[in-house]
């Protein structure tokens, strides 16, 4: 989230698209309700009518996988009807930048596309520069080659009839949504977009989110209270686990993992590659070196490039993401799998195949509170022949969140501490203890090794106490960072050095633990203004609650709205101040040429309407899902041209002739993710005990299905059986040329636990977004029939 | 002393069902999953171990609009409570908090309260004693009277995040209910405040988005005069003359004869 | 008068005693409450604040434990996000502890076996460490295309979205910076 949960109350309009907060983030409705009580309009855009839709003022139905058409039409509407924030767009975004001559777009394809590799040459999406290397701009936004005009041209094709013919939205409703939400472009108004996996789990997931961001920049809604592009993250610490580098492509704090390449063969060259000329990431060498010092301590010296060579290097161009990991497992390339609280046999795409892949492992370690479908994949119950599976499995019982202590980071980036309420149940142990004991054992095994390849394990510092129970305070201090000589905690990432004199495990968190105290433990709930609760816990970065909050003020540094004060320029004191920690250099005044560059993480300091960083193009363009029921109305290109295909056997594709019905998956209030926890909680299993398929009355009638019947849903990957829930909340889509049915189902179920049921992900495709490779769980084709 | 009552503004409910499990958590009630019933509603009716249930109703309004109506269904704590009137053992009483509670010590499990409740709230639970023989007790929501005694709000109210459930001073609640009624009328023309006067009002009042019958609620529940006569006159007199058990039998005959006007099978569980 | 609903508010009902159920070290005073709230199942118990383990709203929860069991859990009325309220999942976190489905001993499944065996921690961790070392040492790649790469691509790490920050920090430190894994993934991807 750019903003945070309490901030939702300040919105004038809230558009929920690709999310269902009433069900999946229920307490958000405490604040959404407050906004509504003050007159805000809540818009729910979803393939089916959800509990969120019932709470909304306007519900718009859209076919799964058509967000870009939907939002593209809103961008078109905003530009055609002058419903955008002109001052904000001209000053704070790259609307005025002139794009160089190479840029073009024709029939669904941008310039410099290589069909064989399915890659674009992104360097060819650049801005025109003058002789001094400065970007050429047209502040009047009239130049036909400026971003604003190119964007206008791009979305001119997204007229209301074409859009609703693709999305299946009722036209009047669509126009009402456009009018209501773009109304927040008025100076002083605020609109927010809330999204979750309904936005990201598509082959065009990244561009879906880009589309939301572009719309919000046009409406002047970023950086202000009640605004923002707000990802409603699904797990209690998925924010933290992402911040802490548990993805193949990032180390801590969103920095790059080095590759085995010429450029990266020296630390210096690597840093040159990853460090931009301007923006906050120009400090990357300080952050990276401090992280290496936290990892390797005194073994990281200037002479050995701070231990850079001890770090593993990715093969250039190789994708190690979830689906490719399972592809590799399927091919037998992996021997071991270590899992801490994850259950891909229920949660992974094409889960039946992912389960098959597991039996190619030599060994598996599962750390969890409950016996999961994944840890038990070898059992008869799982449909397996145990004798034929040679995988050695070790299950380590973890304890629950209040049986230990530590912090989690919520969607609003608040790092909140949890205290221990009771000893771990039985012989279960905290994950911290488990990784600590394991690390100590492994370090012991490598202690006397003379081999060069064991140097990383030998150099790795592990100074968290000598007992089995680690000293968590030492871990916290290392994450924050300290001066290597004085051991004094550093005050914030501004103090980090690239000469090895400081360490910091994760630069974005540095500042949470200054010498005085661990700020994540703070519990002062005084609201000192705009419900930012600056003395409650700690928010990264630097305790900022709303990102890009410089944009909450106008070109003179004055709040756009007196009701929504973020930070303002205080001329008398010559600094920025207000109700938040400035996301800006506090002393940067109007005399500074970058005074109006609020987006400090972006090179150039401007919000990116045009972006050269996304794999399938500078502007989001609608393509149909991998499995789709109609031809693309916007171009002859059916599928996102930058999407990659993995292992063929993992990725069967269904055709509309055989699978004419669109399907999607979702979550419900009463269960959580793969259900590994909630299906073992008696009171939750009671609230939602059965797996079901939601089917419209119209489709049920066509198929001769009655309420409570057992039905079979089949896709190119497999089939599952579940109860039929006939509902008025799904309606067929009237598209331009035909009527399409859609069904939906929760993906929480599996065969373990108290509440059991068929696993929806046996149906989902093994293909994902062109940038993130997040699987396309949310739109695929199926057929449905009554079970005999 | 201010009178407090519980207010259920169903138009604010987002169906999260925290109130259901908050009740179970406070009162240590066991889970009792039911068979699939065609909707996401977890229980068809209140039971002796499930004291509140969110009902889910897919409703097409008279003007053709679709509304997915949620309602927190639990004991209304009637001012004139049929269960209290029907109980031959005087096991049911009103507390100083206006809640209607069952004294488990006194309850003999005869079930007249179950038969007489206008709202299907009271239910019998079966237990086993040390010797393995079964006995029954009537069970229902207590309005968390044990919490009220400590100045704490009912567990369901504390859990509710949209303020659909509130427990407040009666005058404030009634004013709020009227204000909310005005606010929701545009979207819900049939909205109404449910506080049936035939039973002298209830200590849980509702703002309903549609007519009571849409929610399976009786439009105008009453306690029959014969029941009042039974409880307030015949029973004390009879107890003096006949003894309790005989009175229970007579009581059953009367209450069956005067059964409340709760419509049968009107619960809509879509 | 405006209706101002707060979960922290105590009722001014005659006969009711204002009880303060809160945490001493963290700025509350529950001493009077404990003296007065004798009948309640949570009297005498000092609640411990935690954050909900499910979604990322980050609601505060108070856990009432008697040292042997978790007796009750309720929304933290002082938490600025949820102000005492919770959803159905947050309301039932007590059963994360009390459910009989919890696995409370390390388990081992031998290759080809049809069942789990209960083992002790030493056995289990020795196995894990041995497997990791064995696979890593055999599959370790020091050089690839002439460049130093120091990695193993035969072991994968997955998961972590429900763990604490400190845990995720140690996990990526051990598995990436120590053991040299490149296949490191978690739920943010799926």
C-alpha cells in the first residue's frame, strides 16, 4: 500500500478492483465504512457480486482478465472529459516528457519486439534528450510526441462501447463508475484504488497494476491522504518476507541479486549496473555493502570486495520463480526442498502436476503447524503409492505466532511487534529457533572445511547466542544496523556507508532500532493528525506512513486540501512538516530545482505515466488471458506478447471449443490461503465446511444442475468435484458478439484438516505474468457438468 | 441508571461472521458443522451451541434490484418474553440488564420455551451426566450478562468491525436507528426498525433493509393472553396446589394450544 | 448527542463494575480490574498483545493465557487499526493453539514408507543438516562460464509469508548468503 488502513477513511471515492476486502481484509471495512458514512462512494468491480459488492454504492461486473480494458476506458474517459488533475499531471508526472523517435505502437505491438525470444528491447522506450543529456519536455502537453499526447492516442481506442463489449459491464453502470471515480480529479478530492490478487494473478498482472497507477496519477490521487494505489496484501507478513529477500530476484530491500556475467564479475561493475544516477537508489552501494557486512562481518573487507564473491550468482536470463522451480523439479533437477509454512499442493498453479513433481525430490523438509497436503503428498490419502515414492520427508513442528516473539509488517508497512503469550505447544518450536539451530549445526559441519566452496558458510556470521534459543534482540540490532567499530545502532539509512564501516541487514528497515529502543514495540496510539499514528510501531521507510507524500502539497508546497494535510513547506522554518514524516528531503525548498519532484524513488522524480521498465510496453494494453473465450477486440495479438511458456507438460492449454466457460478462483472470509491453518480450526471449519462451485442460475438451468448437486469442473489440467451453489450473484456476460458464462470457486480446500474438499488449483494453468511470473489463477476456461 | 440495548443495523453488516465465533469463543461453545445447504450460510437455524447465526439471503426487491441481505440472528431479549412465560420451572428470568436468561440449575429441559419462542431462538442441548445418562437443558444467547456485570460489552458487539452491532444507551440507540433509517431509505425503501410492540419491544432492536418477513421474522409477534394468564396467574396458583411436574404437563398442553404466530418454514437461507 | 462507538468504552450500567482488561507493561493498569473481575474466566489473567497471523491488515489481539492453555482471545481495544474488533479468523486465533490438529513432535517419513514416525529434534535436525550438506557439496557450482557463481541449484527454499521479520531475515541470510541457494521463493509469487 502507498497509504495505510486507517487512511482509507479520508477517501471521497474508493474503487475496489481485483480485491474483495469485505471478505479477505474485513477490518479494512472499519475504515471504508467510516469513509462511506462521510459520504464517500464505494465502487466494487468484480466478476461476481461479493460481500464487498453488497456494501458498495455501485457494482460493476467485469469478465475475469479484462482490467486493462476497464481501466483503459476510464483513462480515455478522464482525458476526453477533462476529468484529470491538470496541475498535478503537468508538474508531478512525466506527462510532459518527449518520447524519442523510436517509440511506436501498432496492432498490439510496441517497437523493437523480437518474436522468437518474446522480448522487447526496453532501451528503445526512452525519452528524448537534449545536448546536455536533459530530457526534453513540453510543459503545455501539446507536443504530439509528449507522453500525455501519446497516452491519449493510445487509449483513444478504449471507447465505452469497445470496452464494455470486452468486459461485459453494463454500459450505464460503467459510465457511472467513470464519472464517480474520475470526479476525484477535482483539486482537494481524493480517490483510492484497492486491489489484491484479482489484479496481479493474470498474464497481464503487472500492467493491470500499472493501469491503476496511471489512472491515479492522472487524477492526482497519489501521495495524498485518502488516495493511493493500495495493494491489500494477503498474509500477515508477506510484506516483510518480500522486504527480506525471500524471492529469487531480490536481496533485502529490493536490491538485485548478482549474476554470473562479465558486468557482475566485480562488485564495482555490479554496483554500477544496479545503481541509477538519480533518485534515492543512487545510494545503493551504501545499502549493499552494509548488508554484506551484516552477512559476513569481519570476513567482508575492502580487499575481498566485501565478500561479494561469497554470494551466489544467478545464471543471466534464467528464471527461478515458483513455476520454473517446479518445472525444474518436474525434470528432476532438484534434490531437496525446504519449506517454511507453505503448501503448494493446494496453493500452487496446476497443483496436480506440482504434486507429481514433488516425488522427484530426494528429500523434503516441511516446517509447519499442521500436517499439510504438501508434506503428506506421498500418502495413500493423496492418491499416491507410498512405496513408489522415494522422497525422505522431515516434518518440523513450528509453533504459533503468539507462542513466540517477533515482528510482522502489515500492508501499510507498519512493523508491529508480537509478544509471547504462552510457551510453544508440545515440542513445537519457533521458526527463529529452528533456523538458528539448523544454521548452528551446519556451521559446525563446515567449521573445519578447507574447501574454497565452503567459505560462504564459514564467513557467515551467526552471533545470536550459544544456546538453541537465539537472542532475537541481536537479530533486530543487526537488521537495523550499527557502526562496526563503536557498535552503536545507526539512526537511519542516511547513516549507512559504502566503506564497510557500517552494517545493516536491511536498509529499508534501518531506523527501526536506534540506540534508544526497538520502535516496532511502540504502542502509543495517540492520533496526532490524519490518523497516521506516528508513535505506534514503525513504518518503513523512516517511519513514513504515506509514500510520495510530497505530492500531497501543491507546487508551492501548500496542501492541495486543508482536510488532507500530509506535509507542507514551512517557509519560516525552512523545512517540510505536517502530519507525516516527509518522503522528501526535509530541507529542500522552492529554490531547489527538484522541489517539484515528489517521486523520489523514480529517476527524474516524476510519476511514470510512461514507463520503460515493464516488459510488455510503456503503456498497458489489453490482451486476452492464456485461455480466453473471445478474440481480442483491441488488436490481432491475443496473448501478452512478452509472456513466457514454461515446461510444456506442466502447462496444458484448453480451447474455448471444448471449455467454453470462464472460471476464476478466490478466497472467503472464513479461510485463509491454502487452508493449512484455518481448515484445522474447528470454529472456522464450522463456518465454511464445504468446497463449492458458484454457478449462475442461467448456467445451472442450461446444464440441468440443481442447488446442492455434486458437479464436476474440468479444465485442460484436470477435474474436481464439489457442491453446486446456484447463485444470483453470478450473471452471464453479454459481450459484443456473444454471451459468456463464468463460474467461480474458493481455492482453500484440500484433503487434510477438519474441513476438506477438492483443490481448485488442480484446474488452474501453469503460466504467469510477463514481469513477475505470478500465475494466472484468476482467468481460465473450463466446462462444468453434473456428477452422475 | 441508563437502559442499554443492543442495536443491529443490518445495512452495515458485511457478513464476516466474527459475531458468531466471538460468541463461541467467549461462551466456550463447540463447533457443529452442518451439511451443505446450497449457500454460504453455515447453520439453518440457531442451535443450543450456536447462539447467533448470520443469515444470507439473495433477494430480488420489488423494483427488480438485487440485494444480498445479511442478518445477525440471535435472541432479541423480549420485554415480554414468551419463553419466560412458558417456563414451568421459573428457570427463565429477566436480569437488571433487561437480558432474558436461563438458569441452568432450575431448567428441567422440558422444552416449552423452545416451542413458545416467537423467533426460534431457544434450543435444547443434550448432555451426559457422570453415569452416562442423558439430560437436557435449554440454551440461548445470554447477551453476555456475565460480561455486562463487569461493565464489558457483549462479545459479539466487541468483535463487530462495521458497528453493525452496538450496545448503547437506549435513547441514543433509538435516535441512531431513526437517523439511519432516513439514510438508508433511498437504497432500501422497505427499510424499517424492528422493535415489535406486541411483546412490548425487545432489547435487541434491528434496522432491517426490507420487511421482517424477508428475513423470516414474524411481522407482529405477540405473547398470547392465555400464556400470560398461565404464567402470571395459573402457574403460581397451581404450583401451590399440584406440584411442579403436573403443572409442567398442563403447561405443555396450554402452550401448544396457544402457539405463537411464528410462521413455519419462512426462513430464507439463500 | 452523536453516537460514538468505541470498543474501549465501558458501560455505565448500574451494578456493572468497570473492568480494565489490559496489559501492565505496555502502559495499562489492570490491577483494579483483576481484583474486581473475579467471576470472569479471564480475571486474574494478564493479556499479551499480538498481531493477527492471517491477512495483512495487522489487527491487534490480546491473548489471555494461564500458562498452560490459552483461555481467551479478543481484539485489542487500543490498537488503532481494529480498535478491538476482529473478523472471524482473527476472533478464533485461540484455536490455533487449542486445536487438536496441531503437530507437536518432529515427524519422519522414510523413503518408500507409508507412515510418519515420531522422532526427536536432534534426529530430525541432523537429518536435515546432513541432507542439505550432502546435496550442496555434491552439486555446488563454483564457476559457471568462467565466472565465480558459488551456488547450488539442486536445493530450493519456499515459504515465509506468515513468519516474523527476524525469521525471514535469518532464512535468506542462511540459505542465500550462506548455503548459496538460487531457488528462493515464497507466497508473494503465488
